[in-house]
């Protein structure tokens, strides 16, 4: 399948385009299930969503969300947990019902059971009508690192040094970055009806080039998206410069 591509001038324009995509989905289907991502890339998208909500453009009262991933071992109130991130950046500022927002529980006593529970939830309330994704510099999506099976469902991963280093900017020291996380698998992500992949900045340019020009290969997790019928890449010019 061909990945549709929207190239925007800069990060701000890319974020506005992504927010517009999400808002249109909610307008079309107020009870839509949104698959959401964390990381630096969607931050301004979430700001635009909050702005749009405050301007009365959309209501999230009937919407549900399912996040991609969570670190293992951080409390929900830990400032670097993805639970905290989502509340602080989005959920606390819109009219979504907190009980309709879902993330994996990285503190579950039995992590394997938690993975099964979360995959069950994706099937039960999902799959997402629209999944938002970022991409790691090594092509990871969610926390699916290179080599992850395209058949994978929600599972625990040991983070690579490159991912821990990339995420160290959010933590007091590099050592504080957790070593494990729970993530939707590649197969879980591909269950979504529609996917938007966001990328900004020159650091992401090699990954975007490989995604668009390279082979479908488990060594490059994002390439699995080419097996999905409805993926739109929303990218800024600096992340698109290698193509
Ligand atoms: C993180 C997240 C991913 C995210 C990616 C890119 O490790 N688990 O969901 O898409 O890395 O992050 P960023 O947007 O900060 O570049």
C-alpha cells in the first residue's frame, strides 16, 4: 500500500495539520476511539487540540482513547510517566471523561497479564478509528524496537540504548530512564482503521527516507505501516529533506 504524504513547512504547520485530522475524525464520529502517542513530536498537536476545544470546535465527551505505551515501574503520578504526560498535555484540558482514557499499567503486579488485558481492551473498545504515531530515529513505533515481529501484540520490551538516550532529555539523568516498557505490538497498531504518522526535524530525515524508499523489513518497525491500507505521513520539510 502507498503511504499518503503531506509535507508542511515547519513543525507548527505539521502540528496544525495533525490536529485538524483528529478534529475532523471527532466531528465525523463523536464517539471515535483515538489511539494516542507520547514523545516530543505530538506536543504541539495536543496544544492545538486544546485550543480547538476551548474555541468550541469539538467536544470529546463521547470519545475514548487508547495510548500506545507506558514505562514499566513508574507510578502514574511520576512526571515522566506517560499517564502523567497525557493528563498534563491533553486530558486535563478537554472534556474527555477520564474513565474513557486508557494506557497500559506499567505498575501491574503481573506484567504479562497486563499485556493480555490491554490487548483485550484494544479489541473490546477499539480498534482505534484513528491512531496517531511518532517515529524513533531507528524506525521504532510505540516502543517496538528493530527486530520486533510484525505479529507482535501488546508486550514488554527492553529499551535499546539509542531509545533510552533519545528519551533521556525528559529525565533528570540518563540513568533514570526506565529499562523496560509495555507497548502495543506491531499487529496491535495495524488493527487501527486509519493511522497518521508525524515526524518533524532533520534528526528524523533518515528514518523518513528509509520508510518511504526502503523495503518492508522487521529491522525497521515503521515499514510495517506499508502493509496497512490507510496511512498518512504528516511531515515537515526538514524531516522530508532526504526524500
Ligand atoms: C518514544 C515513544 C514513541 C515516540 C518516539 C519518538 O520512545 N515511545 O511513541 O513516537 O519515541 O519520540 P519523539 O516524538 O520525542 O521524537
